[in-house]
């Protein structure tokens, strides 16, 4: 039987922050498309709300897609972090879309394991593992995260491999190899600016030959509160490869609250 979304998920993003006990705060994110090596400290809890807007494709200037994610993170140990994507949902419209729709996409479970801390070991090394499940998608993702700190400048690199089964009965299969690079400079303890670049190599039916996608753009992050108990990070990416079916622009904002 295919998984479906319980009605309670619709209210979960509003209720869960009120139920989580205040323990310690997790680290703020400098990037939105690139993961960083450090994990949340033991006992830390953080609630993140994601918003991604994809605008226009080379073959459909009217294309619009709004994607939403609600994520709850836990620091199991100082080097192991567990996260639950309560709900991923989206709204899509445009001439290339069969019908405008708002729908639940999936939920997911994420595990990050930190082997080397960039602040303590001089270099950051972390593995990332995600399982995503929805009515018409089942996905496995593994990611290698590298990070190096140069004083106020932080450089992070991700290498990811995804395996995806889609459509009803998960009949269609494909993969994707991607890499991303993020650079962030701390202008003040609260305000950071930088850039992100994203390179995607689709593997339809696990065969090469599809067009590669490349995106690049600025990122900025601001930390609020005396103890940085909440923060916001935003990225705007422009596609430089102009491939059909891929958004010309991607805007992503993540707002995080620490407990």
C-alpha cells in the first residue's frame, strides 16, 4: 500500500515547536543548497522552515513552482545529528504543467555523522544519509561533506549521489550525481555574505547523456537574538546552462529556530 499523508501533518509545523523542550541551540546555516560539516551539539533541537521558488524554464516562461519543507533536527551526540522532514509539499503552475496543483510530496529521515570538526581538527569531514518517501517518490541520497575554515571565511563542498524511484508503483528509476560549493564570509557575528554554486548531472535510467545543469548566485545569512536563537539564510541561483525543463532561477530561504 502506498504511503499517504496523515491529516495531523498539516498542523505539525505549528504545534511541534511548542512541544519541544528548550535545551541547547544548534548551529545556524550559512548556506541553503550546501550542507556544512558540523552537526548540532548533543541535546540541541532546531526547527527549520524551508521555502524554495523556481521561476521560468527556457521552454516555459510562465513556469512557477513553490516548494515548502518543515524540518526538525536533533543532536543525538556531539557528532551525530538526526533530522525528520515532517512534510515536503509544493505548488506548481505554468503552460508546461498539466494542471495547476498544490500537493504533498513526501516526508524524509536524515542522518549526519561528523568525523572531523573544522574548528577543532582544522578540516571538516561529514557523511550525510537521507531516505525520502511519498505517494509517488522513493529516494535514497548519500552525501560527502567537506569544510575548511579560514578565519571569518568558510568554504564547504558537497558531493552527492541520489537514487530515485518515481510515479505510481515507483516504476520509473533514475539517479543524479551533483556537487555544490559554498563560500561565506562573516562581516559581523550576525551578518554573513557569500556565494553558492550547484552542478547537477542527471542519470536517467542510470545512463549518462542527459544535459548537465549549473547554477550560481549569492547567499546571505542573518542571526537574530543575543544567543542567535533564530536565523534566516537566503540564496538566489541563476541557471547558466539554459536546459529545457530546468528553472532559470531558484530562490531559497531557510528560517531556523533553536531550542
